């Protein structure tokens, strides 16, 4: 059925919401409350052409999940142009991208991302909770640890490979789950997968990935390239069942359940930039992208969720979001294959302690965990090769980076940007291993770092 722009403009409210996507017109009224990003996101495009907004977040195949009855007809491309919303961020596309070889550290990618990303996307990616104390401390505490190099070791070459949950990786670094990567580059999570495959890294796919897991898996450079699936437990538990089973069927190597955000932190930069966006629901005014995206997360789960997951999959389980030694011990007692010491990049509870302090707590109060089969990962604030080596010297098996991978996608860089960023990080790791006097990661020892400046920030005693 052929439709005109006048036909669609009449359906621009909650009771009757139509949107045009690449010439097809859909009635999404019944889908509004079920949309993972919230009704507000769709209502912004009600009665309009939503192609650009849709493409910035979703893969085309996602439209297949709409019932056939939702398709109301087609609109001529010339008619659809009338419906296109005006953008106040078009100037972003006119900025020139510096040649990749001129970017020499991970901070350079962040600066480029801030210039090139739309303000709302930058706010969503970069913001931390409240005063962003935890976000900044995550990075700052690495500078408080001093390296203690050994000299005259005759290091002829260095070996940076290790394994994560039994999967080989060329660096002790993995791609943390980062949502809506398509906002940074049209290829989104697929660009990350392609770069990870060529660089020999492990990727953890976000629960809120803008690309379906099947498409990401098809982007791998080999059938054995490991990709793990992050899981936020949904208020509708059946949706979480579908995520786990779909991941297992697609070939995911593990489930990483994120538990540090039963509610979303108050990310004020994100919320301020969304205050000006009109919405039909007054109670959603001021909510940022993060709060809308996470509105479906269940705050009611406890340790029994591990028993529930094991009923539906035998994949290895990793708990992401351990913030104290007590919970690290409980996780070990529950038999998980790994834990991630993380405060969600400072995005959930402000003033939550840095993962580095949690790692030091484990060293002091539960050192047996460091010698167990359970792997310990750390994320948050890592920007230098020296940061990676410090975490490993203190007992971490590998570290995760999130924001830097998103930033390296921006400005049109895509896969090439990710690979350039990894080349920089790899060079820093290799160079500093030589300076430390080690030829392999297993030679890194606690005595190669001086973490005494952090001891005063640790709790005095703990009863386990």
C-alpha cells in the first residue's frame, strides 16, 4: 500500500505511532512499551522518517522481529524526505579525521571522540555517576602504584600471550561489553569483532549490543575466535532465557553476568543533555540514554541467579561487578569460572572503591583466590601499557577496556581505528615488559610494583 507523508503525520502520538524506515511504514504503537530503549526514543520519531535514528543504533535484521501486521505500507523516497527530522548536530560530519598514524596514545582517541561524536552519544559513552569520583579514581590510582624494574636481565624478546577461560589471546586484554557501539561507527560491534579476530583478542558482547550476536559471530576471522555474551537479568526473566540460549546456539564461549547495576547510576551529563528532548511521558523527562536503556534490568536478583543460569546452560560463568573481597570469596564458593573486579567504570555508584583496591583486598585477606582455578579480571580506567602490567603483577589474569574501544571506532576509523589503538597498547606493554626485566607475563610478580601508597585507602580488617 502506497502512503503519503500526510498519511503518516497523523500518527504522531502514543495512541497511534507510525514511523518510516527506508521506505517502509510501520505501526509501532503496540511495541512502544516493549522497546528495550523505552517508548520515549520511538516517540521522538513518531509520524516521521526514523531511518537515520534507526540505523545509528540497530542492525537491519532487527526489523524482522516486528510482526508482519505492523507493516502499514510504503512511502516514496521523495515523500519520506519531508518527514526527516532536522538535526542540530550535522556539523559533526564535516570535521576532518586526523590520520591514524598521528594518534600515539589512547588519550588521543578520546579527544577525537569528544570532537566527532554527537553530544548525546558522547555523554552516554563518557559520563560517570554523580561527581564522577569513582570514574576518575579508577584511572588515578594506577598512577599511585610505582614500578620496581629489574635491570641487566638480557630480555631478547617478550611473550604477551595468555588465556582467558581457556581461550588463547595475544594480549592480557579483552574488549569489555560496551553497548550501542553503532553510535560510534555504522559497523559497531562487528568492527570490534573483526579487529579482535585479526589482533587475537577476546570480545565480550554487550547485552545491549546494536548488532545481533549472529551477525557479530559471522564477522569473526575464524570459527574458533572467542566471543562471550554479557547478561543483564531482565525483569521479564524469559527474555534473559532467550539471551542465554541464543548466545549458546550462536557459539558464545561464556556468559558474563553483570551484577553491579541493579539500578542505573545518576549520570548527570547524560541526563542534562536529554532534558531538552521532548517526550510524551512527563515522568521520563531528564532521563538519559543509559537510564532508558537499562530500565528493564531486574533489581531483585541474588546469588541464586547462578543456580538458575546453570539450569539453562553449561557455559562457563563470570560475575562482572565484584567490588569487595567478601563477594569475591562468595563468588568462588559458588564455583564460577571468573570474576571481574569492576565498579562499572564509575557509572553506577559514585565513590565506590576502585577495582585496584578490591584486588589489593584479595591479596591481603583472601590470597588463596589468586592461586585458584577461578580467574580474576579487572576493568576501569586502564589507559596505558603500564596500567595493564601493574594489574597483572598484583594478581589479575587479564584486564578489560571498554570506552577506549568505543572511542577508537569514532571519526570514521572503525576497524582500522581499533587495530591502531591495540597496536599502541601492545607496543606499550612490550616496551615496559623489557624495562621491567621480564620476557613473559608469568614472570610478573608483586614485588615488581610498589602499591604502598594505596594501603591507607584499604579497610583495616575484614571478617570472612
